[in-house]
């Protein structure tokens, strides 16, 4: 399995709250392969964002991350010092945020940001050094790649003069300068309007085809995952409940939560008289139900579901489900 | 009911904040001392005893006696009680009037806001003590006027803070919901806005109390405030300075007592600010 | 059980009676040439330059809402759809135009006179947490309107609160809770219950599900649908999601930078959209991959601070002609109930 870019084994992340640790991500196993876009789907509080942030060590100080394995192309990310990690972050591991505005220095023009990044990337390889020398031309070409045709004009502007969509494209361009091997994108289109959102999604799909890197795409929106991702991991209350290839999951969702999520996401696509509901609410991380976390909302719930949290079951075809309906693993 | 729940939560968090806890302990000690302390003292705070003039601290007189032979500790307790009451009355008055002006200013806007805030700016332009001094000269000496002077000093502080916080809260959807419901303006200000801006005002009150005690002591020290023989910390320190070389304990111990009380209030204020500021506070419910 | 159904029947009757009082043919709400503008750059800097400049958040918008009708207002952020909703409720003062409710013009009505009409117009906000006072319990939040408008004798208040919560799908055990103790979906149910205690004729719902979790959204949308059907309330449903609008609404108005560019019944809008912007929005629908290439919108969006003449959609429009640069097109009725503001709609 040399094509695996990132491997997570048994990743748990919690936050220290008044003397005790409250886990919001529990025992997550994931691998992201080269050239693949893996969708991490979940609602707010499902731990999807925290998972992404844990990989990139971007969590606040009161966070505690533990894992058996956190391997990135043979490098054990857990063993790296803060200094070493900072060296890798942004160059080999990159992140695209929900809010692009915060990533820019408001007092500096776009050209300044691009120049900085090209210069930093210049030390990576001779090819990069060459590009850093002609950074202006390289920047214009890169901006064109992310769908900004008038790069020279954009570079003369300040961040606040650009629209949200343009800013997100520019941020993606900045990330691409380093040709990172893994890009974590956390809801990069949530703050954008429908039409612009579609444009950015199209950009992501083009990039994924063109670049040979691994993508971890974090979103709450099943319809986005359907369009973009090769595989999907569905998170619920801090655990992955189902993982598998997108097409198969959409054709035949196994976990009752995935079924509900898909039904409510797709129900609006056609004129319907009544939406199918998932009853109840997400459990709060402070008081998780015993056994299966989805049991209180599940229409297939059985007494045994309350006994203990089900294990991941291999249901074939690269698919795994955490539900007793499919055996006990 | 809402305030009760808030106070309970505050009590829980107080235990984790050492600054606030220390301030709380000192302030409680001071309050208990000035409330019940005087009744335990065998001495009278104004009765002169010329057989015991300027005695250094001893078991009988822990803080010594002054030039009239009066027990200094007893006078400190009575004096601190007076200072506290005057300051409390002054800051309360300032807080009530200031908050009213600030909230009205923010809520009414337009002309009222423009005029009220320029007046507040004007008051702000003077150094606090100079302002108090000037007011005393205009109003005349005496306890009531000290209270008014302190209130006038604090009105701009509270007005500004109440205005700023009201401006933020007033655009909150729950205030709009109250408007849509048809609640009258006054009711919205009292029921919807006030409970949500009370916390920073409360902190301001605590810190203001400390500084008001200094103002009161200062005014009384230079003879503009409380008039002798009524005990007050400022009056006592003014006395003490005249015979500092013969009885240094009078000025020193009175000053230390004043410092102790102010330290407590300031620590409490700082601690409360941290506890009540949502930006500094780790949210328990995300 | 018997009591519950009896009181809710009485509630329905009250609604029906109220609707019957006014002539059936006049629309419940009629908005004419509404203009709301905001001052940009207030303060010293603006005073030193050339005085304050204005942003027309809502620019001469007209529409009606019929009795028991659900009108969707759809548009991107900044299109002015929320501003319209809040202006109708007099949370923003309109610059010009009129808002007529049940035949009464409330555009410039003072607070005191307005109080009687407040009951009829209610709002459900986007963020349920901040739409409830954090210092008030659920009981207090629901009791306030009942007492304020003397809706029932004070002995019945508790019972009414229970009913209101039950109607919104919540158990009365939530009464002593504070907002931060409830989840988003539960809070939105409380907010809906609060609006309904006043038996309003019209509810403005401003993106009421956009801050909720995906799995809870369907519950709230269904609740809106049920309550609307049960009580025949009119709703202005503001959303950026056309699919949500299709699910709930009878008619949909499409907004673009302060202008209402097209308004039509749901069927008409989805089967025969005329405005190029509506078409672009419809192109974003669907989960399938090919739709990603469907919405090809060129150019940058309208810049409200700079561009003042011409059609707002000019910069992005695939059908633009020179004529479109002269002025924003007037609204014309191309079919009964289908209005559009576009010079070139016949070409589509």
C-alpha cells in the first residue's frame, strides 16, 4: 500500500474542561490515498473539523490528541517536534479554511502574499527556486490555474477588495505554490453563495484530476460529497460510522444514520410532499448514550444496541459500517 | 431568578480563579469587620481619653491611640464603615444615573445621544480627582456632597459603558423579537437589555467602589469631605500626619487598612472581569 | 387529551374568525415600491469627504402576500431579502414606499398604534440561540407575549404555554430551561412557539433552518409545513436555498442586489424561468456531477457601491445587450402572477 498518503489509527482528540478531558473525536481510523479525495461528512459537533485540525496540529492548547498511528508518507507525525511540524505544515500538508478572509494580512496586497509564499517555497527544490525568481509570472500562471484570468489586476488589490469567491481562489493558489502532498479543506464553500460555491467545487474537482495529491474534504453537505469525493467517511458524535466509495454509499447506504442523512439531503432535490425526518437531536459530547451513539434516534434500534458500541464491520467492497445490523466484526 | 442562576454559576467559577477568590476573601473580611467589628470594641470612637494619649500599639490598643487618646482600631473600623457607606452611596447613585443615561442614549439615538455623549466626554476630560475637588468647591463641604461628587465622577464611566454594551445588545435578535412582539421601549430596556449588560456594569461597580474610597479619603484628608470628629479614613490620616514623628502608627496603620480594603476590591473587580468576560472565559456550553 | 384537542380547536376557530373579518380579496400584505437604504461610512471620514453615501439594500420592491400563502424570497447574501422581512416588521425604517397589512398602511405608524398590528406580524430568526434572551427561561419567553397582549386570563397562561410548546413539538418539561441548555432544533421550536402564541396572520421566517444541523432541518421544515396547513398562516420564507423554497412555498420571489428580478408560482418558476439569474440559480440544483458544469456565470458580481445605472445583473448576464446599461429594467407582468424585471426575457 505505497500509495497511501496519510494513515490514522485510533485517533482520539479531547478538550480539557475544568480538570477532565472531554473527547470529541474517538478512535478514528482513516487513510487518505494519493490522488484521492476523501470526504469527511458530519454535522456540527460530529468531530469532523477537529479531526482535520488534529492532523495539522491546529487545535488550541487545551486539546489532547492521541493516536496509535499518524503516518504521513512514512513520517510519524506524532514524533515531530513543534518546529519540525511547522516546517511541514503549509509546505507538504496544507489547509484551506472556511473563512478565507482570516488567512490574509488585510494591510498587504495580494502580490505581497504571493511573493512571500513563492520565496518560502523557493527553498524546497531547484525547480521551486527557479519559480521563486520569476515569481510574478509564476503567480499569474497559478492564478489562471485557479480560475482567475486577470491575475495581474488581482495582485494589485487588497484582500478586502476581492469577493469571497475570489479570495477563496487566491487562497487555494497560495496553498498550491508548495505543491503539497495532502490538502485538508474544511468547508471551503460554506460562506459562499450557491453559484460561486459551484464554481469553487468545480475548481476542486479539476485540481484533484490535475494534481497528484491527496485531499481530505471536510463538509456537512452530502450533495457536495456526491459531486467531489471518491470515498466518504461519515462521522457521528465523534466516531466514524460508515466509510466506503461514494457511488456505493449513495446507491446503498448501510448505516441507519447515513440512510437518514442521504434521504434528507436528496429529498429536497425533487418536489416532495413531505421530508423524511431523523427524529431527535445529536447527543452532546458531555452525555453520550451508552452503546451505539445513534441508537436513541435509530428506527432499527434493538436492545443489544445499548449494550456496547458496535465495532466496525467489513461488509466487502472496501466498505465498513459500525452497526450491529451487519454483524459484530 | 435569572440573576440567582448567574450568581450560582459565578460562585462555581470563583473557586478556579485565584485572583477573584483572594479579592473575595479580603473584601468579605473587610465587610464583616466594619459591619460587626465596632460592636465588639470596648472603646468609643469619639470619646476622648487624655490619660491614654498617643500610646503605641499594645494588646489593649492593637493600633495604638491617637492624640486625643482614642483607640485607633476602633476609629479605623468606624471610619472605614463611613467611608464604605459614602462610597457605596456615591457609586450606586453614579451607576444608576449613568446607566440610565447610557441606555437611553443608545436606545433613543439621534439628538439625545449626541448631546448626552458630548456632556459625558466633557466630564471625561477632567482628571477624576480634580473633578471631584472642583465639584466639592461648587457644592460645598459635607457628607451628602461627597456622595454627589462621587456620583458625578462615576456617571460618565457608567454612561459610556452602558451605552456601548446596549448598542451591541440592542441589535441582537432577541431584542428585535421583543420589538416585533410589541413590547414598549422602556420594558425592552429593563427586561431584555439590562440583564444582559449587568455583568460588566457590576465589575465597573466593584472597581469604582475602590477608587471612590480613595476619593472620599482624599477629600476628607484635605478637609473638604467628612468633618471631624466624625471618623473617616481621610480625616484620621489628616490627623495622623500632624504628629507623625511622635505617633507614626496612626497614619501608617490607617493607611495600611485603607490599602488592604482597596486591594481586596481591586482584586475582586479584576477577577470578576475575567470571569464575566466571555472572550476570556472558557465556555462551558459550546 | 380531550381538553387539548378542544383548546386547539378553539385556537383554530379564532384564526378562522379573524381571517373572515376582512374581505377575502384584499391581500394580507401588500408591499409597494419599498426602498430601504443604509448609510455607508458614518462619522468623521464620511463627513470630511462628500457626505454620507447610501446603500440601497431594498430598491423599490413590490409584491403581495395572500391569505394562507407562503411566499419564498430567494437570493444570495446581500440581496436584501432579510432587509425586506425586517422592514415589513418595522425593524428597519423604510425610506419610501408602503407596507399595507389588512388594508391598513403601517409604514409610518407610531409605536403605540403599531402595537395592535404587532400581534399579526411575527418573525422567526435565523439564529435560534440569539433570538431568545439568554437570561430568560423558556417559560418567561413564552409568557411575555401572552401577558403583553392579554391573550388569555392569567390563570390560563401556564396551560397556554404548554399548548404552544406541544404545538411546536416540544414537551412542557422544557419550560424551566434556559436557552443555552437547549439544542438548535429545540430552540427554533421555542421561537416558533413564541411567534404562534400571538396567532399572527403573517410570519416572516428568516433562514430559519440554515443554522441547524442537517438531520434536524427536515424536522423544522416539516413543522413549518404542518403549522401552515393547520392554521392557514401566511409565511414569508426567506432562504438562499431554492430547494427549500420549492418544498414549502406557493410562490417564489428571486432577489438580486436589492431588486426583485422575478416572482412567480413555484411550478412556473421551476418549469419556465425567464430571468437569466433565476436560470443560473436553478442551474446550481441537483446532486449529480454534470450540474457542476451547468452554472456557468461569467464575470464579477454587481458592485452596489459603485454601479448605479443599468441592470444590476448586467456584469454576469449571458443575454446582455447595450440597452441593459441604461437603466435597471422595469417590472412587467408577463402572465398573471408572473412578474419579471428584464428587457430581454422574450429571447429566453
